[in-house]
C-alpha cells in the first residue's frame, strides 16, 4: 500500500510539473523521452570535440552504452549513449539532440539537411516567441517552439528550433534537461535587458578587437621603414594593454592569466601559434621591437635610465661642487698620469703613475676616481646605485650605475683636468712585494688617455720621454712573478668585445675586437689593479676597517695536473673549470689563492661597481669606510650591514653578468651568421666525448663543439666551418674542414 501511494504521489507531481510547462497530461515528459529513445535510423546531433557539433545517423548498438553511427562525412564513430534517463552518468554526453520524426534517415542526405536548416534560421523570431511565452508564463519543448514560429514540428523545423534555442544566450534558458531532451523557458524581462546590454558591449568589444587585429595585419604587411613607431602603440590605453600582453608573452613574463589569455587570442586571430616565439616575431614584424631586441633586459626589468628626480639631484650636486675632503687632499698634479682603458670607455675610474726612487726601488700610484666625495651613503643617488649594483655594458648600449652627467662630469677622470681621486701609492721590494704604501685623498691631472692598443705601441716604442710607462711595465712584471711565487694561477685568455652601431636597424654594424689578456698593456693595468686591491686589504686589516674582503679557495686546484697543457687559452680554460666561487668576509682579509694574495679588496671601479664604492666609504666594495677613516669619522657601516648590502649587490651583479654574457654571445653568433661559410681556425680546448671536442674559435673568441678527426690533440688548431648560426636560439654548429692534399 505504501508503494502504491508513493507511485500515485509521484504521478500527481509529474502532472503538475507538466501543466507548469504548458504540456497536457497526455504529453508527459516521460512519454516524450520514451518516444525520443535512440533507435536505428534516427538522426542525431553530437559533439565531436570541444569546438565541433555534427549530425549523424544511428546504425546499431555497440555494447550496453555505445552506438555505432555514421556521420555526415560517412565515417563510423562510437558514441557514448544512455539506456534509461534515470541512469544517466554524471558526466557530459556526446549526444546533444535527437531530431524528432527523423527516422530511417539516410546519412548521405545530412549535408543537404544542414544546408536547409541554415537557410531557415531567423534569429529575429526568438524575440517574438519570447514575448508571447513570457506573457503566458509558459515553457516549451523544441517541437512546441517549432509549432509557434514555423507552424510545423517536422524534423527540419524542429531541428531549426533546436539550433535557435540552444544557441540563444538572451531570451530563453533551459528549465529542464534529461539527456539530449530539453525544455526551454523565457527569461524575465529585466534579465533580457541586461543580457542585451552585455551582448552589445561584447559585440562592440569584439569589433574593437577585430579592428586591432586588422591594425596588426596592416602594420605586419608594411616594409620595416614604414612601420608605426613604438610610442604610437602605447597612446591608446586598450591597444597598449594588448601590446603589453604580447610583450609579456614574448618574454615569458606574464603577470596574470588575463595577459596570457589576451596574448593567446591575438595570436590565434592572427593565425599564429600560441608560443613566445610567435609573439616575439609579431612584435618585430609590426615594428614594436627591433629585430635584435634584447629580451633579457625586458624580462629582468634592467634599469636603462634614471628618473627625473634622480637627474635633478645629480645636477644639483654638480652645481654645489662641495668637497668634504678639500683640506686633506694632497696635490699630485706634478705626476705624469696614464689612464688606460678600452677605446669606447665613457667612465674612467682609474689611472696610473710611476717613478724610480733614488735607491732603485719602484714607486707606483694607483689613482682611483672619488665618487664618494659627491655621493653619500643613504642618499637618493646612493640608494639607486645600490639597487643597480653595477653599470651594465652591452654591445648595444651602456646603462650607467650613476646618472650619466654626474658620472661623466663630476666623477670620471678627464685628461688635462683637475680631478679628485683617492691615490694608493706603493713602493715595491725588488721581488715585487709591497714595501710601503699610503692611501690619500688627492688632486691629479691626467696626462694621457690611452687605449690598450696605443699603450702597447708606446711600450714597444720604448720612448725615453715615456719612461714612466716603462717603469709601470717593469712593476707589473715584478708583481706577476711575485704573485706566481705565492701560488697565483694565470687565467689570462682571449676576451671578445663587440660594439654595435645603430642596434635598432635590421642589419646594424658590428665591430668585433679580440683582446688577449696577456697583452703587455692589459697585463700592466690588471697587475696595478690587483696591487691596489692588496694594499687596500692590508690598510683595512691594520686599521680594523670592515671591508668586503674577497678571497678564493685554491685547495682544489693542483696546477701540476695542467703542466702538460700549452700556455694560453687551453690551460686557462682547464684551470677555470676547476676553480671555486669567490668568497667574501667583512671583518678580516681572507687569502685569494688564485691571485696569490693574503688579502684583496676590489677598489678601482667605484663609478661602475657599487661594491667598489662601498670600499670607498666602507659598505661593500669601494671607498666609504676608507673615506670615513681618512676623514677621521666613524665607519658608516658595520660588518653585518656590509654583508646585507653585499647580498643585494651580488644578486644584481650576477644577473647583469649573465645578461651581458648572453648579449655578447648573441652578437658573436649574429656576426658569424653574416660571414661567408669559409674555413676558420679553432683551438681544441678539451674533448667532451669520444671525438667531440670543445673548440675556441680564435677569430671571435667564442666556444662551441664539433667532431674532430682522429689524430688531433688538445692544444692543436683545426680548420672548421660554421654550418649554422642562429643567435635568437643560441645555436652554433661547426664542422671540421679537411685540407685537400
């Protein structure tokens, strides 16, 4: 009895529900579902994938849940289906609609059926039907809707009604769904108004987006010289947002999902793959990026300019030109002063002087620029320099640590001008060790600004009037021998420098220089810089000044193991691969085994490196602590504070070093890409595996690998040819060239 009452109650509820839907008791939903159960020959609509909906004809059951069907392309598919409505699985079904009345349908007529349905679609009919059904407060099935708008519920009209209702996003909504069978009801008028407003806004946005895509296509089709300027893409806020999304996508630095989605839509609309390379090439094609854009500078947000506030502060410093050390500066303007650097150097940090004493010993002066006389710890300019950590030297540009005008006019050493400096004077013992040293604030007047090439020429000329340069060379030789006696390891090798003119041009001019670090002038300068570092470390130790003392363990290097290797790049490369990373101590000197020194402090580049500036006013590697001592003040930073600042500086410096190295290699590969495929000399540094060797291309100073023939050994030169050079992908492929006998 209980079961009978329960069944009667359920039947009454179905009748009430059917009445609300505008159905008669004879047309219960259950009855409709029973008539709609899938059978052989029925025409059905199914979702083939996430983007395609097709028609097919049921052929026969395939197991308990599947059906074998023939779709409009006359191919067989296995579709998931259902047996009973109540047993529908809780997952999406492929079958989206069974066309009423389309029984024993011939699948070869599907295409014609679809064409007729498309011709019959009139979306304006939706609004009329919606108004009528809303007034009557009724819901309808697809067939009933077909009767309302077409006056017929034949298969074609029913399918057209299904398409109109299932695709409609404004007037109707599904109020009941059982598998592929749905009942639709009219939305409330207020909701329809809101949806219409949203649709109009969406259509306007889509139109605007398509106009943007067309703008991209037009710019892409233009010759590079006619492309819009980069700034023109940033005037309109919406265009700027889309371009910035593409830029973030190109450098793999999207900040949120919106940027990824926006970039993906743009690339898809342009018919391009959704890859960072596609975004990059598109931005290049429209002229937003130059062909050789440095993506690392963008990706890591390298500071390429200084704020207006910083520049204004720098200009005020230059106008005030106060010198807190004026009374204590010693006058060294009587000395002949040599400033030796690369020819394109803008910031000159250091210069050299020398004299032979009456007892025959050599006295040298290392004059270092004095930015700490202008910039003070904690100032706005100092804080910005700390954030940067170092000047950035790329083949295409230089981004200085200090505002350019301040660095060039107020800090840098200039030929023939009175310049403030910190001068470290050292008297050498005959064996090259330090006999005496002093550290003084000074005034100097640089005599010569020499490139390494011109300095080397002067050394070879051995001019009597340039005896001071000869003395400096002699001092450098003494120092090198002394350091070697202390266990120093010579790591001099070939170093590549590249200067790119007009880097925004598609084919800019590339000027490549190979520097041999064993060159006399380069040896001279490097030995004097190392000597200065040793003197400052000794000075800091004796006066208990916290400094960034730099050391490097040597215990893991057995130099004798490399004795069989030829001197130069081969031996240097092998040794460098075994060296440990440098270490810092801020309380006392630590041995620098590679340099062969008991202590060492980088001090000679305070305009370019913040760590050097921090030993000039004692704070991480420059002139502050020393300046404080020379002024009689207390040290501005404790050892702990220096350590914290050093961690910031070293993190930024490592990043910049990586970016500079990557940029240098890029332009070397670009240089090789343009060169004819001819034989070039390469030095075998080592063997990687079997006959695959690590090679040094002597012409450009870059390393690569290639298979080499049997018989050649480490240190031999072989002839190779550049097979491929793709700078953007960092690909360099070499092939050995065999000489004709």
